[in-house]
C-alpha cells in the first residue's frame, strides 16, 4: 500500500489502520480524520477495534486555546491532592516522554455522552471549533459554551515537534492528517485481540485485506513525513 493511497483514503473519510513499531506498543490503531467522524465510524471503531476512542490536537493549537496535558493538570493540583504526584506517569515502559492525554469532554447537547451519536457529535463539533477561522479568544469562548469537562471523548495533545521527541500514535496519525491536507486531528482507537492483548500485526493485515482498509506502519509514516517536510 503506497503512502498516497493511504492519504487518499484519509481525504475520502475512510478508516485506515496504523501500526506503530515492533519495539514500542506493537499496536494498530483504527484511524480516521476527525472532521469526517460520524456515528457509523464510531460504531465501527467501538465494535471492531475495541480500545479507547481518542481525538488528537496539535500542541500549537492546544497551547493557543489553553488545553492542557492531563499530567500537568494533575501535577499542578498535587499540593492539594498528593496522591496525584505519587501517581505521576514517569515510568511508561514504551515511552520516555509524558503521556499525551489531555482533558476529556462531552458536547453540551449530548445526554450521557457515551453513545456513538453523542461521541460523534462531540468529536466533530470539537474539531470544527478549534480550527474555526476565528481569533483564539473566540474559539476559547466557543469551547466553554459548547463543551463540558470531564466527558467521554479523550483528547490527546501531540508533542511539540511531531515525530521527533515522541513517535506514538498521537503523532503518527496527526502527521498523516497533515500530509493528507485535512484538518490536523485524528480520531483513533486501538485494535484489541481476543487473547487478552492487542490484536497481532498478522491478524490486522488479514483484517485489512478482508475489509479493504489501508494498513501502514510507523516506519512508513516517518519516512513519508521526512520527505513531506523536506519539500515544505
């Protein structure tokens, strides 16, 4: 599968499968451009992947709008709640950087927030809000008006320079969105197996073939990203 085929699938609003690395998580995420999310795609990711549904935000946008890393928020509250300092994520076995988790949100027009339709509304509206052609102050006001936190959609903030200090699915999938020319937010969900672990790469490749989905590895994303940046 060529990188251009993967990028075209992303532009067409299709789910693509992104494997990270044999020496990292060894996981594949179902990935779709957040701007194209709908309840059918949420349902597919929930039923066919089964991991945690998350939506990425470029760090520059997160900083502009005051959307923190959750680990920073916990640390800042640790004087009042010392247990949060004790639970700091400083020993992630596959990563030498802090967790990419940001806050969790629900759209204010959702009910519980967890249904496929509710999460689709939250994700699609979130992306429309943060990338709106408005000053940061207006987008921040819209976030406060339209969303509540905590909620059922997990936000992920990328690292500063994508795919340099951190090479997780947050960065791999956001890089694919940037290269595809869509809004630079990916909605992702890990593919789980039936043996208590993540779905094995060989099984994912078979699934991709059976369902006509594109499959790409982290090494292929990084190679394409380097070429993309050399031309821009």
